[in-house]
């Protein structure tokens, strides 16, 4: 949970710095709440943008992030801000509301794609939502920097085209594995699981873990029973979370020869968004196919 005192201090810093911000010049400054949106912004904007991503550490639990004065400083001069929304990164929306900078473009992906509080917040796992974010970024960039409109159109088109292998892999997995029972410790992979048509068990357990709540004893027992009785073919888990209850289930899955696939909420360093998504789908393919090293 975000500290209210720290968030208030950061909000004051946003207002003070923005008031002193110089006129727009040079590359368009973009701040992304999460590094996968920052990556998409860099791919669309190319050399004409300067992107700062706030959440970049794959070992950090995004749900426990606390905004700081450094975060406020990054936001102060931003011409475009892109965030996830759907209660995933409320800290950045609070900071933006504290200072309505004239001319700043704010892209909240959840609002863009019609998702609301209570929906699965892991929107970037749906390639259609990533494409929507890229298109919105292109529109915002053209509005702020029309001299490079052709560059932004090319960047957007290249990004959209680059999603095809990702989309094709989902279609391939759907053709081979739709209806396959799996389980997950959190709904991180939920949108892709839905696109593939997987039968995901223990969703109430997953929601409890995502919301930092304690799963009920019956939810834990149900999860354990699925693993011990081989009612699921694969266990998906959030590789960035380290709850003891989840780690016990990972160990139980391995003990019962249920393949375990880790997925993450933060893009790994040095890996493009598309390659990150494909690598996880490849790992799932291997697990569902029963392949071992």
C-alpha cells in the first residue's frame, strides 16, 4: 500500500517542478509507469522521444510500489504520461491529478480499452491492448510534434506488424491446447490464458494472492488437491512474488511432476516487449507439450 505522506510529498513536488518547467523543446519527454509501456513508447517514438520508466526492476512487486519524490521529478517535465490504470498503478494517477500540467497528454490504458476497477489489471498480456496503447501514443506524439508525424506513423506501423508472431503463437496454442486445465497462483497471465482458451482453476485463490489477501483454507486445499491428483497440466505462477503459500505450491507442483511456468509483471532488462511475451508462451508450449530438458 502506498504511504499517504510520501504520496502527498511527491504530489507537492510534481506541482512545484511543473510550475518551473521550461518550454517544450527537443525530444518529446515520455514517462511510463511501467517499463513495458516505456518500451512500446520507445519503439513507436524512436529517436524523437526520451522515455523514462518508473517500474523497471523485475524483482520488485509492482503492487507494493511506493511513489517517491524521484517519481515526481520524472513526471514534472513529461509531455506524455502512459499508465496502466484499472487500480494497478493508482499512485501515478494520484500524482497526475495533483497537478494538471497544461498540454500534457495522459494515456491510461485501462480507460482506452474499456477496462475498469475489478477487472484483471494485467492488460499488457493482451496484444490487442498493447496495439491500442501504441496507436494512442502515436496520436499523442503527432499532436505534440507534428513535424515528425511520418516517423511516428512508421513507428506505430512497425510495432503493430511486430506483434504478428506473438498473435500467431497464441493462435497456435489455442488450436492445440484450448480447454486444457491449468492453475495459476495469480491472474498475471489471465488475458493470454483466455485467448488460448485454457481452463484456469483456482481463480479465487489467485485473486486473493493478487490483492495481498490470505487465501481461505478451502481455496488452499482445492489448489493442493488439483496438484496432488493431477487435475491440471501446468501451474503458472508470478515469478516476482514470493509469498510462502505460493512457494509451497510451486514445490508441491514439482513434487507431483506438474510443470511450473513463471510469468512476470515487469519486462526483463534488455528484452523487447514482443520477445518477452513470446518467451513465456514458448515456455508454456513446452510445459503443455510435456517436453523436458
